[in-house]
C-alpha cells in the first residue's frame, strides 16, 4: 500500500503544504524585522525633520524681524529710506595721516 498512487500524492501534497507554511512563516519573520528597522529609521529621521522645521521657522522669524527693523519708520509706520536712523561715522584715529592746509 505504500507504493500506491494515493499515498504518493498525499505525501507530495503534505510536503508541498509544509514548504508553503515554512515559506509563509519565514516571510512573516522577515516582514516583522523590516517593520522594526523601518520604524526605528523613521523615528530618527522624523526627529531630524522636526528640528530642521523648527530651525527654518526661527530663520524666517529672524528674517521678518530684521526686515521690520530696517523698514519701520518714525512712529512704527513703514517709511522711506530717508527716515532710517543715521549711524554716526567712525572717528578718525590719531594715527591717520593729516593733510596740511595751506593758508
């Protein structure tokens, strides 16, 4: 009876089902490992993206404040360049050569 066709087909299908089950379990194991690695990578990169976004927001805010500093006129209203504060010129140092005036 061990040499019958039914026994051989049953044994073949049993081996085939065992191989498919082993392949499925191996696939699930690999998928869980891949999921864990992907989760770790995304958490690290997301933190970097958050820090970069915060830095960009701070940079834009600083640029806005700098533009306001240069564009605000006398009483808080935007003004022309003539209303900008005049910075004093640096004093000449005593080591600078002086020209003699003839007179």
